[in-house]
């Protein structure tokens, strides 16, 4: 919640946009989590051998996903550093 409040403080035009159109509530929360998510890293253990982009990850290996990096991927987001 604090990150979303901060996002609106530094992006007052987005706050005004939300105030004008309350149907954007869900999208605003999702964007807040993408822009300044609280969980930056997720660690899992593979349960079976799996191929990812031509690389085999054996069963029992630790796999780390850096969500903060994924949420700022310019291949996915037009302007990844912008709260929109």
C-alpha cells in the first residue's frame, strides 16, 4: 500500500486519472506491484528435468526468479520505469 501511495505522490497525474475513472482501481494496484513490488526474488526447487530456452535444469536444482528485473523488462513494457 505504501508503494502505491508513493507512486501516486510522485505521479500526481496518474492519481487524477484514477480519481476520474474508478474502473482503473484494479489496474492501478497491479501497476503498483509491477513498478515497486515488495517481493523482488522468488526461489523454487525444480521437481523434474525441464528445458528452458535450450538449457536443461535438472530436478532438484534451485531456481531463482528476479521479479524486479522481469517487471522492468523493456521487451515486455514500453517504458518499464514509468508508473502508468
